[in-house]
C-alpha cells in the first residue's frame, strides 16, 4: 500500500468510533435497500464452503451470508487491525458461520494457496489494495465467485465542493484532488471493470444509487463524520498541527444551518466476478 493510502487507513484503527460513524451513514442514507443483500441476490452460494472476507472490518458483508452458504462453511476475515476481531466474530455468530480472523493485513493473501476459496468478498476496501486483484483470482477456485463493493466516482461531490469552499474562505485554494478522491480513483466504477477483466472471464456490475440527507438540525452528526475523516478531505501538504480542520468543522455547521440542509450523492457499484484466469 502506498504511503498516503496507509495514512488514510489509520483512521479505521478506532473500531468503536468507526462503528459510530457507520451508524451515522446508515441513519441518513435515503436508499433503505441493503447493498450487501443486493450484491448477493441471484447468486447460488449453497455450495460455498471456503470463504474469505478481505478488509472485513465489523463483518457486515459476512453477516449477509446467513442462510445463503453451505451449512458447514468456514469463513476467514482479514483486516489490518486486530481491534475488529471481537466485532467480526459477533457478526459470524449471528450468521451461524464458523470463523477465523487474521490481522496480518492484505499481504497475507499473497501467502494463500491457489484455488483455495469458493467465495471471496470485499466491501469498501479494494481501493486500498487493488494490486492484489491478481492474487484474488489466483486463490479463487475455477468455479468460485468474487464479489466486490466499492464507491462510484465522483463520490459525495456536493460534500467535496462544500469542503473546498470552506477551505477557500480560510485562504486555501486546493487545485489537486482531495486525498479521498485520489484513493477512490484507484478502484471505482470508472476503472474497476477493466481492472477485474484482466483477471476474470466474467465481470458483471450493478449500480447502487443513494444519497445522504442532512437536515438543518443534523449539523452535529455531519461535523462528527467530517472530524473522523478529516484526513480524507484535507491534503497532507497542510501542517497537521494547525487548526484548519477545526475551522472547517465550524464552517460545515454554519453552512448547514444557513442552507437549511445538505443532500450528498453517495453512489456505489457492485462487481460480481467469475472464471478467474
């Protein structure tokens, strides 16, 4: 993983706080359909016994497998932070799955045997490590399935413009991509299919359209979201010891109250891959 992407991933070390932020996203998401159910619908996974969840986090994607896979299935979750282990096992228990957890990061994938897994999952993480797609194809069985969920680009463009305008008011004009834009563009709906087709014979995509809708009284949650991910929106070229991100937080609150709300486009895409080369 490149240095900048590694820095961005550090915000997820605080698993408890990350879970709170995930709750904020869920509360304000206007599309009530579960994207993980949508990703798995139509797939016959009843024979899937060996399963891998890359960047598993809390295990939300794993939990969506309940009743869909073989009764004797064994799933392994991989995440770079051991802080997620307890949460992951709780999700696996709710799904009725035997589980293992590895916190040695994505490099562990390169050590796995060829043709080892019936099903591989990855949600909102592949942009951190798109270079392992070839290894995902290598360890997937010839009749296996790889399902990836990622963000569509541009992602949250209204919020991006919002943050840029506040930065400008504070004397900083950003002409380059914000850090999260650079990250998402490593693997998104724009280039994801092409990258996957280099390693899989079958690549199908599904679009997931959604918006976050914050009302005038929701500034606390919107600011909390920004504060958790401020490193995604403020480039590293800015001295991390300055108070700029606090000024942006205040600007977000004031702007939301003034505009009486904010709708943020948060579209995603699902890739279902078969026939690994």
